[in-house]
C-alpha cells in the first residue's frame, strides 16, 4: 500500500537520548528515596511513559508516581534534554523522504514541548509537518498520539507508516491501522524475532535499511 505520511518515534528511533534520560531517572530515584536499579532496568525507561514504567517497578501510589514524574520532567528539561545524539543517516533519510513528497511527523511519549526543543537543537525540526507528544498529565496512549498526528496531517491512518523501536509502537500501529517498521538499533527491540511477534512490513537494523524498506514498499505498493 502506498503511504502518504510517515511517522517516526523519537527516542531510540531518530535520536539516542539514553544519556540524559538515565541521568534524570537516577536523580528522580534519589530524590524519591527509591532503591537503585540495574543498568538493564534503567534502560527500560527509554521509550515508554516514565510514570507507567516507574509504577511497574516500584508499585507506587498515583500520588507518589505523579510527584516522581514531576521531579523527572523538571530535571530532564533543565539539565539533560540535550544529552542526546542523532543516529547516523537520519538527516539524509528525512531529506530524501521530504523531496519525494511524503508528509513527515513525530509521534513520541516525550512531552510535546520537550520534543520540539530537542528536535530544534538537533536540527531536525524543519523536516516535520507535525510533532505530537504526550500531554502534561501523561495520560495519552501511543495510539492517541498517532491519531493526533494523522489528524494534524489530514491523512488517513491506513495511508500512514510508523517507524519505531518498541512493542508499544508496534501495538499502537496495530490499534490504529497504520503500517509498521520495527527498528532493532534502539532501546526496545533488540532482535528480529522480537519484532516478528507483531504485524510489520519490515525490520531494520540501521537507518539505511529503513529507507530501503520504505522505498521498496511504496514503489511496489
């Protein structure tokens, strides 16, 4: 099927934000007097909603989870938002897609204002026709964010493709009817078999493979 719009997850798909996120997670745990986590547990905070992941691990009350989320967001926005680097080949990919006439968007769990600030800092902002993130209370599901992006772009979900690195991306794609490419260079999926559990049109181990899959699908769709 020919796609008119392509949405990208942000953390672990376009940008490696691990350094800043992990520093802010550690800061939050210390401020909340919560027990330290292993490296694997810390990396599991990259991508999914912070409040949701923290509650899963520590079984916090809503009040404590909200307090922790506020601490995290304030620290991350002040000190660690820009501790990130763009994956090799991303700018070239986005430029190529724009020149081919695709509408481009970002669909991320990161708060919208912080996503825009980061994309401006990394010289990616101008490529996108819409940037959609979580609301201030972090109640949006990924499917809500995808629907908002499609509405902004005035594109039917069935003519939209999502590129993401996690099961939450894959599930949201299935829930909304958008096509999905799973990447395994980020922080969610690590192996091809993990992506194969979900409906997908391709699996990419690097940015060049993302571009190749998109071109192949749309040239033959």
